[in-house]
C-alpha cells in the first residue's frame, strides 16, 4: 500500500505543485496493511495569494467510495448545519 501511495502522489504532483508531502497510516487491526492511507500535502502557492487550505480525499470508485461520500455529507451537516454547508458534484 505504501508503494501505491507513492505512485498516487507522483500522479498528483504532475497537476498540483507540492512543496512537502506527509503520509499517515494506522494499523488498528492485525491486518498486514492499514485500512487507509492519509496524505497531508503542502502546496506551493503564488506569493500574494490568500491563506487557504483544502482537504483532499481519494477513495476507490466502488461501494467503499460511496460510503466515504455519504459519511462526509453527514459529517458536514452535523458540524455546520444543513443551511451553512454544501456538497456539490463537480464531475
């Protein structure tokens, strides 16, 4: 899985300029690989641009990915309320 994470990072870097990349994974079960791998990417931003951050979640295009989407929608509504949050499909 760590090797796959490196390949994903290299693909992302072709599109988004990255100054630092950090990788996290947890071994909470007796499985040989982590349940998921989390990235923290520090992006190169042009001088004078506002201070902003994004959260990027990469999930598989299957039932697990759908679960991640539904969980994110519920979390946004719980944290910010239905009127102060939004969830939009871009593509």
